[in-house]
């Protein structure tokens, strides 16, 4: 055990009674409810706009919760040591999945007709959609969404409760149990995130299909959680928590993960585009063709710049990732790009058959983002305020505190 590990005082891992984190759950909850309510009011009778805005915001925040789950699963499956001190932060995002499961229910029971009208009411002459009705039908869609929510909730609750129990007992068997569950959890994660991406987003245009679509969403998901963890670590430290526990070394690795999965996203997204462009099959190319006209090509250009070109050159240097300010700038750029990605995937499906198919944004896009984000952050801040923000008796905690990049 090093001198650094011995010197770190983890008494600041628990939010004190006067901490801002004690007030944030209620504040975020009010903002969340108000945001979604105002979004619904501002669209008036245009419920289609509300549901597309809601789905765009939902898929962004769902990626944060799922990213937290994946981070925790990978941590246990690989027996990682360096990430122990930031694992509880990821767990606190992971534990928002029960809420996110509930937030999917309005889509199922209120928004399906507006979002998925083409396959909810398939035309008898539409042979492409008719061929997919065995999978794309309202009953099976509902069952699948509920199954995703149950699986994500079960995995998240098991891992979170076992981690919190270890804070009390220090029992190393709990760590072994989580490590045994993690590989099976990763299989379930891979299946559910892929099918969820297909169901919620790809099926907006049931004539189009891509076998790599779920992987593209996953790439953005892990890039997003690495960015969120870096920003959250800085926020915790600015409010007096984990001031010396999360170090430049941990931020450096989070920056490397964000950078790596930004490149991975770019690789799989370009692979999807290049193969479809090269094959030149009409039912495949139409999805990209529409997103290259009517102003959507500008969104695609901005997405390319912010999701790859700018962060690739900006975040390549280790010096950028080892300074909080520059890492924070890079993380914010990547999160903005991730939202643009969700917007570019989802929103054109709404405009495609409108009288005016041109790119536009609505105030409901911002309000639903704030609304769903407020609810997610209410749960996150509730857990921060209620329990230590580091796994206090994890066997690898000292290894994490002593971690150094070479």
C-alpha cells in the first residue's frame, strides 16, 4: 500500500447535512416535472411533435443510465482496480434505470400511434411492413419494452444493493458475487440495448434496416457515460466530496475511454454508411438520402465535426485529458454531439412525410431534454445525498486510490 493511499481521507465521501446535494433531488424533480409538462403544453394539438421530442430526450438520458450499468458490469467482469473509486458514481447513474423504465411506459401507452404509425397501422399494399408484422406489432413491442425495463432494473438493483451492502459488512464474497454475475449481465446488456435501439429508433422507419445499428447506439452510450463520469467527478469535488480520492490519473483514464469510444462510434457509424452507400440498395439508401437534404445535411455536417473531427484532434493529447478544464470542454462537446446524434436519427422520421420536410427545432425539444434530465438527475442526486459516493469497503479501493498512469 502506497503513501498516497494511506494519506487519502475518505471522510468526504458522504454528503454532510448542509450539502447542496441534500437539496438537489427536490429541485431537479420539480424542474423535471415542469419541463415535461411545459413541453406538452407548448406543442398544443401537435402531439406528434411532443412524442418525437420526448423520444429524442429519452434515448439520450437512457444512454446515460445504460452507460452506468455497462461501466459497472465491465468493472466487475474485468476485475478492474483503477475504476473502483468512481464506480459508485456510475452506480448512481445505473440506479436511474428503474425510473427510465417507467419513463418508457408513456411511449408505449401514449405515443406509439404518433411515433410508429406506419407499422401500428400497416397498409395492406406495403409489403415491406407486412413482412415484419410478426415482430413489429403493438403487443409484442409492449412485451419487449417491459422486458427491457425488468432486466435493466433487476441488474441495476442487484449490483447497487450488493455494493451498498459491502459498505456496511465489508464482505469480500459480495465482490465475488458481483464478478460472477457480470459476464451474464453483459450478455443480457448486449441483447437488450441492441433490441431497444431497433425498437425505439430504427423502427421509426420500418422500411429501413441496419444490422449494426445497435452497435452504433452502444458506442455513443459508453462515450457519453465516460464523459458524464468525468464531469460529475469534477462537480462532486467542487462541492467538497472526494476532493483527494479522484485524481488526475482517474480523469485521464475517463478521458481515454471517452476518446476511444468516440473513435469507435465514428468507425461503426461510417461502416454503416459506407456499406449501404456501396451496395446502393434503394430501401437502405433512402434513410441516408433523406438525411442529406432539406437542411438535414447541415445537421449531419455538424454531427461529423463534433462527434469526430473536433474531439479527435482536441482530445488526442494526454495533456488535454490530464487538465480538468480541457477535459471538461471535451466532455461537453461529446455530450452535445451525442444529443445531436439522437436528434439526427429520430427527428427526420417525423418530418419525412410532412408538407414541410425541412430541418427545424421546437421548444419542446429543449423542454423534454430538461424535463427527463431533471427526473434522472433527481434520482442520481438523491443517491449521492443518501450514501457514500465511493465503495468504502471494496477490496480494491486502496488499489484505485494508488492508481497511476504510466
